[in-house]
């Protein structure tokens, strides 16, 4: 019985020193070994862990994400007319010969004139140049159209002076539109989605009139 008496722990004294005062040998009637309990994750009524429950999006978060996606789509749609202009300008810059460059300049110019408010209806491109564009913008679109149509229907045979005509017209288009409409209005016109949609709904016709050739 005396050997079963183990001194009470003393605070502030190293455990090694306290063990030296224990009876030797120590007599024990029972020894209980207890396993360390594992921490269990709290689960909700559906059997999911609390951590998984936290990862679940709320309806407010889903609404916010849907709103951001919608705003992004609207922004892309709003910028499409301007992006198409950039695409056309890149095509002009990458063109390697006069015939290919003339075709890209022609398409980019039609788009610029349309977005500036000079929409082509039933006229051929040459009539459009002579009756609508040149009287208002004075860019020599008719001279360019005659050269362009000749290149288009003569297998791209380039004559002397064609490169100069192309270069002069290409440099006048943007400046003439800005001078007529103003810089701010010219930029804002490219956010006119309805006007841009009308351009893509109207096929680009470049069929020449026999009497003009």
C-alpha cells in the first residue's frame, strides 16, 4: 500500500526531479491506456461536411456572377463595330500587293463611310462614290473605284499610277470623315450598333456599270 502512494505533481519543478522521489518500484493495480480521439468534421443534415457547405455559392453570389457575365457580353457587343474597323485596318497593313491592298481599302472605306452616316442603299459602289461620297467628303472615291474595278476585272493588272491613286485615297478617308463629322462624333458613331448591323445586312456589291468603264 505504501508503494502505491505517488507524490502529487509540483508546479514549477522539472518532471525528472519529481520522478526521482517516486517509490521504486511503483506498484499499480490497474493501468488504463486511452487512444487519442480523432477530430470529427461536423456534418449537416445531408451528410456533407461543414467545409463543403462553405464552398457552396449563395444565390447572391450566383446573381453577381451572372451580372458580370452579362455586362461582359454587352461590352463585347458594343465594341464589335470598332473591333471590325481595327480588323480591316490590320488587313490593309498586311496586304502585300497593290491589288490585295486596294480590295481591303475598298471594304474598309465603305465601312467608314457607312458608320459616318453615309449609308448606301440601292446604288452601285461607283454611283455611291459619285453621288454621295465625293460631293460630301471630296476624297476622290470615284477615281479610286474606277481603278479598283479595273483591277478586279482585269486579273489584277496594275498600271502606272495605281499605287499613287490608292495611297492618296487611303490617306484621305479618315481625315475627311473627321473633318466632316468631328472627332468625337466620328468615334461615337462606332458605338451605333443598329447602324453597324445594317451594314452587315446589306451585301457589298462591286458590279460595275458598263457605261462607266
